[in-house]
């Protein structure tokens, strides 16, 4: 289960480090770049999303203080693990259109 949130590209700034990227083609056929730490391999953010131009999706686990982020919707619930509980927010089986 991955938890991430969208940020306007103009508001996104790396404070330190130089992530590596991997180009990926999603189920939709659209391309994107998954960026990760070259030292430990942790996924940090997703950029260059053809389906969401101008947004960067940041992995919540990459933040120093993630408690300030509140979920607004759940996507890809068709892949939800049986032991996880749905949140009382809008639900989408896949990528919302």
C-alpha cells in the first residue's frame, strides 16, 4: 500500500540529495517517472505524469513530518489489502478521471 499526495510542480522543491529516476508506463498507457533514493532505494516521488501534467506525487513516507498530511481520496481500492479499512473519503477503484 502506497500513500502519496499531489503537489503542484511549481511548489515542489527538493531540499537535499539527487534522486535517481525510473521511467514507467502505467495501466493507462501513460508514462511517468518514479524517483527514488540511490542509496537505499526508497521511492520518494513521481513526476512527469502525462495524465496529471504539472503535478508531482510525493510519497508520504518520505517526509520528515507526515502527520500534517490529511487524505482527501483513496485510489486503486481494487488493490486494497483485505486487512486494511476504507476511510470515510471518496473512493476510486483505479485512477480517477
